[in-house]
């Protein structure tokens, strides 16, 4: 098992530098808001839950760095930090959700006329709670999701959704881990996930470290595997889920979901309830991040396309809910109609979190 993807240590936000994997295992340290923003935008850290935890630690760091002498002035500093963090990657809703949770706490404390040092301490404690809750959420996803994995299943997995994409354990890979631990004799087809190769670099690395049977495949091999009966279930994560069940996930997800339906293969997204955005009615409202040209035109710094080639590089696509068999959450598996089941799951999770906070 890898270490946590992100954590707090000695006044710094620390994380595994995922850009260096699998060839080098390095830890990056950030002691400024600019650094934490860069860690998200430049993909030192990636995966919606891990980005959310990073944002929470970033807000705790902003409180630590604030020179404000009065609580309300500190809240003003924190609002600015939230804006900068939220802009780092716009598609993943966990980022803004986590920063909003930390800002709400600071605002509440400021109204209670506590000291700025008390706000700093409570902000860090809340960021740590958020990280711990992420692990618990992912373990619940794994338990629920393992039930839909048949004995001896060949699972097709997209991108990376494991310990590296979360604080620890994983969402869709959490389902894989739970099924493997249950002795289901699974095998995973790991697609490479162009253009940043999160499947080849990260998912393959995680599964091999845990001796979970797998094969790495090119992205465009998925159709052949499905048509020839070599895939039993398709699993992936999500960076945002709209109220109707439309899913924003790593580019290429839509292709797999359409192929799965064509070949009669169950297709599931595995998502923490904070990733569900009930404020967006459908996937067309989800902002799609566009990234740099060189992610497509180069591979590990080596140019593979003509000079000055025009590049279009969307980081995500939208999979309409009609292609999903279900959505695996920490509150259970949501089935159509998703407008009802997702709302129930979201409200149940928020009630549980509120009750935990009261205690």
C-alpha cells in the first residue's frame, strides 16, 4: 500500500509527486498558497478526493500564514485563498467543496469571537478530519462496490482512482481492492489513459505493488476486449456528478461507457458523495478544463507531432447517465432514476456528517 497521497507535516502540505511515478518516488513540500495552487494545477496531486484534501490543507496553511490580528480579517484572507485554490482546476467539485467547508468553519468561529490562534488550530483539525473521512468514505465505496463484481471477473478500469487519487484506498480501485481481498479472483485490464498516462504510470504501479492480477492495454484495445467477451464490468471514477447522473470524468470515459452498452457489459462510476453536485441539473453545465498542448504533442518531453501542430486537449468528458448501470457511493449503489437515488445518497451522507460533527 502506498503512503497517503497528501498530508500535513511540520507546517507544510506534503504529497507524493505523482508526475515522477512510476520511475521515481518523490515527496513534494509546499509552504505557501502559491505552491499548493501549483501542486493542483500542475498535477503533483490529482484525483478529485485527493485534490479536495489538498484544498483543505491549503486553507489550513492560509490560516497559518495570515498576518491578521482579528478573526474577521483572517476570514477575509481565507476568502482570497479559497478563490485562488478553487481556480486551480475547475472541473472537480471536491476542490470547492473542501475549501468551502474550511471557510465556513472559520467564519463560524470568527462570529464566536475566538482568537486567531484558535481558528488556526481548528482549521488544521478540520482538514485532518476531512482527510480521515475520505479514507472511510472510500472503504465504504469498496464494500458496496465489491458486491457487483462477479467471481473471476475481468474488470476494465480507466485512469487512476486508487490511493494516489484519494487520500488513501481509492474509489473504483477501492472496489477492485475490496473484491480482491474478498477472494473473488479478479483480473484488471488497465488502460493507459492518454494523454497523461495515469493508467500506465499510476494504476499499474499501484496494482503491481499489491499483487492484484492485471494487464496494461492501449486505450484503443478496449473495444476488441469487450466484443470478444473478455470484459465483465467497466469501472471508473468521477470528478463531478450532476443531479441527473451525468458524469464528468477523465477524457475517454464516454467512449468506454458507449462501448460497454453496445456489448451488454455493466458500467459503473464509483464516487464519494461530495463529488455529487445537486446544484447542476445535467452534465452540460459542468465546466470542462482544457490543458496544455504539450500533453498531447509530447510524451515525457519528447516531441511526437509536427512543429506548431494545433492541439485541442480537454481533460474530461461527460458520460450521459443513460450509459451507466449504476453509481457506487459511500451510501450504497445508486440506480436510475438517478435524480432520486443521488439526492437520497447525498442527503444521507450530509446528515451523517452533521451528526458526527455534533458528537
